[in-house]
């Protein structure tokens, strides 16, 4: 990770409290959120080997595939697209 990403950035934030003055949420500027999101994504990509990302994809694909009850997915896509063409 480059040195500039290791430095703490000043994050402008507002603490949201409940009626008993207990902190319940934090509100941050959108630009700060974008920077945090960018840093989190880059860190996750750096830390996770490509093989692990492929394993994650395959696990999600297997899980979703077991839910689809409409037959062959490619045949379904072709049939739906033909319906669009007929309109």
C-alpha cells in the first residue's frame, strides 16, 4: 500500500445522537465517503489473491444456480430475446 494511503485523513463527521444523547450514527461528507470506499476496495483487492476471488465467484454462482428453476439459463435468454425481437 503506498505511503499516502497509510496516512490518516481528516474526516469531517457529525455524530447523531438519540434523545438520551447516546451516539447512534455518524454522518460524513459524501466526498469523504467516496475516498473511504475507494481505499476499502483497493485494500480488499490487494489483500485477496486472484484465486480467492475466483473461488468467491464460483461459490456465488453455485448458490444462485441452485435457486434458478427455469431450466437452462442460456436457452431462457435466447427465448426472452426472441420475444423482444417479435415486438
